[in-house]
């Protein structure tokens, strides 16, 4: 699993910049494998939770898993954001009432055209600054 798996450029810098925030992973991939990969990459401790569908009780785009994750972490939807590389992530985020951020690389970024995020980023390192400015019609709390 880890022979050729690498972090995308800017991930470590972005995680460092977001160190004061509660972070979690919600994936449609198996949770145990995701935890193993993130541990092997040395970043698992940066996340309060790393959940697959078996942990969340639902697969994205169903927002139930995201809502359950937010409730368990004690985070209101208005204070949360989801970052993803596909329309599935954006759909889950919008249905759960959280800010959505799409990235133009990864699993299926072309699907973001059909399900646009509040923000779309080419470089994850711009995420901290993006989170500081609310999209039109939405207030983002610090």
C-alpha cells in the first residue's frame, strides 16, 4: 500500500498551517486501510478521527457520516469545512451544511464541474487563506 503512495505537494505545509484546528478524515475507502496508510505516511496523529464508511455509518454523498463525525467531534456545521477531490465530497458537504472546498487534482476533480464547491483550489497551500474568507452569502466562523 505504501510502496508508491506519496502525499500531494503542499499537504505537510497545509497541515502545519492548520495545526490549531480540529482535523478529521472522512473517506469512502475502508477506514482500517486509510488509517494504516496515513500512519505509514506519518500524518495520522494530525487527525482527531480517520473514518471510512464502516466507521461513519454511511458512504458519501450521504451526509449522515459527515454529520455523525461533526457531532462526535463537537463541531457545528457552520464552523466546519470539507475538502475533497470529487463531486461526492461536495455533495456530502453541501447536504450537511458545511463549507465545501474542491481541489483540482486527485480521484475525480473533473466531477466538480457538475457539483461546484464554494471554493476550488489548484494548490492546497492556499487552503488556510481560503478558509479565512467566506464565500458570497456565507459567514465562516474562525
